[in-house]
């Protein structure tokens, strides 16, 4: 069972211009600025909440960020016996409530992407909250603000639709834009291959 | 001004009891905009917030920028002047004691005075840097010539931008690092990037680079390694280190052969085409391929794409410039733009990725051994007379030109130079052939170092003067576009630290030169004098007032007066800065690297940066996040080469050249040529790769050949990975 919390500052006005986190994995240059920036958000206490992987370290320099996808029906929250993981009305799956989290780590196991991190000392789970104190006002999260390669972007629904259109190759085998991964997600991901459909200028 | 498709109006987040101070990053030439978060109760810098309204970088920052704020209140800051009485401890961190400013100044004035009266004015030297404001760079040049009266001043730009400067001066008659604003980059049709690890060294250029490809444009990258930007290139020209001149000549050969040249432009606006055409005749794709090791088809494809592109930008960086033919490389790649006429209009031109924050401005205003403010040559009588007037000195007293950075160490070794004032630089890590350079520093009779951390070079000092970080002072810097921007003060200097300009004013007073300096009470005072001193020179900043910089999101030089809005695009009138108004297409015969591989040293060693560190690492190695990401150097080796030496990933090996040796962990990667090994240069003491590099200097720019020398690997018995 999950809960949705209401935030009075989240008005219908902002709901209209609602943006989402969108990722173009192929752009990633492995700078890990997203990790460094994650600590800068209010309440993040200098702990970053995302990951960047070397995809094929002995071979090339391809890297990719692994971010919380803010699932519509999140496994982490479903697995939490203490209802410590709440879902904000923007769809953001929040970090565990300090007073509720019992440190059982069910969520870290349940999440198909291994997103929730665990602080042994505090006996507390912490995860990406989509920089809720920014994104509730439609201000881009820290990671997407700083990402130098536009791997992480903060886009409107229309802009994402446009991206999806452009990158949908309609080739049965493989489309670059996936509507959702494990289940429906609030974050949209564009897998490697974004340039496949590009028409060259000359 | 210059707001493009990436620009969005976004409000910043301000937390309770916090204010934001608009400024720019302390590190590279991108000079990303940032807001420093300042606690309004403690008045201390506590964090960073993106600066979405900065048109060049729209809030983006690399991890160095995100964590830059952590420098200011870092535990390693030097808070009071330090004196070391026991000279036998030079080269170590030991033996320093805290002292008052008075005691430090008195000691410096006494020792400098003694040296100069015994060995002459030129026994003192100043070694400076360009990771500081124009105001500081300007005053350092004046301090050397007026307060010390020495000819020996030079700076770390000799290890960074001097080849680009030399090449642009020869090709265009003026040295502005980019002929166009960065807001043009994503709108061009072809980027030809040579010797730039853009994604790691200038990361916030990358969203524009990728955007070229997204629009259907092309990306060509020349680099011995498949760097993160080369990974996605349409053509990756994977050349041998040190063979750029052949590659550039080969491309120009094909541009001519394929009829991709603009004859009208060549005839009207350039000189030197016929000689160049003659010279590149030999650089057929086959010949070029033989020298560079790049496949013939790739060379042909790259030339075809660049030739056909309606608009294209040629970009380069230290990879081509840090060679003993760096100036020739710059002019040779610039030839591509000149023979095709892809210059002097929006979306087409030539640019170098400036390394240091103020690598552009800092080289223009008198820290270079032969330059005075406004890019005036010191031996140009008229220019020197003008600057003398601004400085209030007799032109007769203007010292002559000195020598370049590396050559100063040679003079220290032979005791021509006996005293040194070092600031804003860490040559004990960043200079080539370090065994020699460190000896030379040890050999000094007296050394003063201004820094905010105890750098590896400060370990050789007798007196350390605590300077401030960029966030505790204000002034201007000139970014890689040639845009003059404003750095703002976010916090008062901690401890007793002071800005370098203030130390120089106070020291000048001790040295009896107060009348030339005492009127400079604020950074703004220095700025006003500096603008005047640059007036009428090629790099004219006279019209670039701080107000105008604020109003216009920066001012591109030249900017001559109050009405002049500055010059975002160079050469729009197709007028170049040589006396006849024409650019020079240069015929440049190929020369191999100074040291070619041989039986004893069969590998090509090249060096460079990683995204987590800046220059000598004196700042970034102290930032926990950055150091966690890259705590030590390593040597990149291709798996085929690793197999030959029977070495494994993570194994510790000995790497050596004719000059030095060091132990490194092996990092196996297919993203490097088999004949090349790479080591990042940000590390000190025994870990410095510059113990191994060669000091072969470019004849014009005096740039050492950091990017190519011959090396060998030895497997260690103890090196096995467990
Ligand atoms: S900031 Fe962007 S480019 Fe850098 S590692 Fe993160 S996702 Fe990749
Ligand atoms: S959205 Fe915010 S909390 Fe989540 S990974 Fe990005 S910076 Fe961290
Ligand atoms: S180091 Fe350069 S790219 Fe990184 S944030 Fe600073 S100015 Fe920008």
C-alpha cells in the first residue's frame, strides 16, 4: 500500500507546466557532476543518491547514470512494511521518512534498479526524492540542472513527446524510446541509439 | 544578448538564511556561471546553486565547478604568513612558522634588496599564473617591472596557451582564442576538434557539441585516444601523438584537391596560399597516413565532410599545442578555415579551448616575458612609452624582455636568477622534466610563494604569503570566447589572507615604490588603471567597464570605448590584424616529435587531464568528492600492449623515460592506440608524470612538448594484482 501526500505549494498552475526528468543515456560523458550536485539540494545532507556506471570499462569510455525512475507503482514503497516511503503528488517517490523507517532494507532489495541506498550508521534508507523542494515548483532537479552533456534533462510532456516521435524508429526490433521499463515510470529514458534516425544535413 | 534555444527563464531556489552571489567557476576557461550560496548569519559560503541565466552554460557545471565552493573554508587554507628559517628543509612541508605580515614583508624587502644590490636587478624573478583575475594578472606584470625592476617575469600560460597565442598571431595578426561566441557552436554543421578531450576538460561545451550531431551535423575528432567526445564522433582520426602537423597538411591537401577551397576569399583576404599549396602537395592521404597512423579512408572522409560543410568550426586544445611544433600545428589547422573561407561569419571559425579560467585575459596584459598591457610588445617603443606613462615611470626604466617559464628554471640552476616570487602556479608539478625543475627551485637563494594552500611548489619557499580564493575578491576574467566577465566576492577573506594585488601594493611600498602603487586601494582601482593601460592595444579593454559587463552578460574584446558594445564575432568585415588586413596561410614543413620511440623506449607517452582535477591538482586533490573519484594517477595501456609486457589491469608497473621514472597502476583500455600510453598529470611528488616528460620547447612559443615523448614499461616483481 502506498500513500500520497499533498503539498499546498503544488498548485494546479504548476501542474499544467509539469516537467519530467528525461534521460538520453548515450550523451553521458561520465563526469559524475550529477553525483556531486545531488548533495546540494535542501535536506540531502551531503549524500548523493544516484549512480554512474562505466558500461564497458576495459573497452571504451561509455558511461551511464542510473537514476531513480520514480515508478508509478513503486516496488520500494510497496515493499515497505512501515509505509516510510511516500509518494508526492508530483509523482516523486520520496526518501524514507526518518521517523517511520525501521531500517529493514526491504526497499533496497525490492527496487529492480537497486536505487535506495542505506546508511548503516543512521539505520536509515535514503534515495532520490527528485529534489522535491525544487521540482515541486517546477525548478529542475540539481542533477539535470548541471549535467553538462544533456544526458539528464527536465522537459515538458510536449517536449518528451517530440523526443519520442523523433527517436521512434518503428523497426520492430528496437525503438530507442521506451514508454516504460519495468513498469510505468515518471522518469522517461531514451536508451543508446538516439542518433540512429538522424538525417544528416549533407 | 546571445540567448539561444538552451536558455530558459528559471527561478533560483534560496533557502532560509541564505543569499546567492552571482559569479563564475574558479577553474577552466569555460568559466561556467554559478551562484555561491552564502549563509547570511555566518557570512560564509556554504554551497552552490546553478546560474540558469548565464547564456554560455545555462546552469551547467562539471563536478569541479559543483564542488569549487569547498575551497574557500577548507581546513588546508593558509591563514597567516609562514616563514621558514632553516633552508635545509626546502622541498619539504617542514619547518614553517607563522609570522605577522610585517615580519614577512620586512624579510622579503630585506632579502630582495640584498640580492639585487649584490647581483643586480635581474637576479629576481616572478613566476605567475592565469587562474586569477585580469586585475591581478595586470598588476603582477607591473609589480615585476616597476616594483622589482626585473626583466624576468613569465607565467604558467607557457605550459598552456602560448602555442595557440603564437599560432593565432601568425595566422590572424591577433590572438583572441575564439573567433566566435560559444552560442554559435551548436549551430554549425561540422565540428573539427583536434587534440581536445572536450568532455573531460571543458565538459560544459558538450551539450552544444552533441547538439550539432542531433541536428544532423558532423563531429570529427583527432586524438590518439578514444576520449568520451571521440567515442561518438562521425570520424575519429586516431593519430600518433605528435603528428598533427602532417594530419593538418594532409587535410588541406585534400581540400585543395577536392575543390573545396574558396578562391575568391583566398585571393582577397589571405597571403601565402601558393607556397602552402606547394608544400602540402606531398601530403597525399597515403603519405599522411604513413606519418600519422590514421587510415587513409578516415582522412579522406574527414576532409570531405569539412570541405562540404556549409559552416564549420575548427577547434583545438593542448593536444596539438603542447608540442615542440605547437605554433605550427595551430597555424596548420587554422589553414583549413582560411583556404575554405569558413571564417569571419557566424557559425564558422576557429577556436581554442582555453585551459585556465583566465588563460585568455591573463596572457594579454603583461605577465608574459615580452608583453605589456593591451597585448603590446615590450620592444615596441611607442607601446612601452604609453604604458610607462600610465605607470608613471621613465620609459628608459622599462625592463627588457625576459625569458620563458621553463628557461627561467635554467637561469635559476645557473644562478643568474637567485630570487623568486611565485604566485598562482605550481610548477613543481606542472613543469616538464621535474627532476631538473625541482633542483632549480632548491637552488634559489630566496623564494616567496603566494598561495592559499601549501602546494608542492610552496614546499620550496622561504616565505609563504596566504592569498585568497577566487570567492573572496572581485575582478574580471576573460573566458574562452574572449568574453570579459565579472567574478564577484561572496565572503570576506578568511584568517589574515589577502588578495595578491593587495600584497603587491603593500610590498611595493616596502620596496620604496609606493608612489606607483599606493593609489590602488580596491580591486576596482586596479581595474580602472588596467583598462587605461590596455587602451589602444590589440586587446583593448578600455570600454569594458564593470557596469557594461553586468548589463550585457559580459563584453567581448576588443571594446574600445563607452559606446562600443564589444566584438562577439571577429573578422566579420574580413579584415585581419596584419598590416595589410590579410590573414596568413602558412606553409609548414612537417617535423616529427623531438623524441621518437626507439628500441629502448618503444612507447609514446602522452599526458592530459581527467574531469575531476584541474591542472596541478593543488586545489582539486583537496576536495573530497573529486579526490574520491580519482585519488591517484594511472597509466592507460591498450590490451595488446599489456599482453606484450605481461601486465594486468590494476597491476603496479614502472614507467620510465630518459629523464625520470614513476610507478603507476595499469588501466587497461581499448580506447587508446597500441603504441601510446597515457598518464594524467595532476599529481605531486613521486606521482608526477612530469618527472618523465621532455622539455623540448617550441621555437616560437617556448611551449614544452608535454604531449609526446618516448617511454618504456618495466614489470615489477612486487606489482602483481592480488
Ligand atoms: S552529469 Fe550527466 S554526463 Fe555527467 S555523469 Fe551524470 S548523467 Fe553523465
Ligand atoms: S533528482 Fe535530485 S535527489 Fe534525485 S538524483 Fe537527481 S539530484 Fe539527486
Ligand atoms: S571547471 Fe570548467 S567546465 Fe567545470 S564548472 Fe568550472 S568552468 Fe565549468
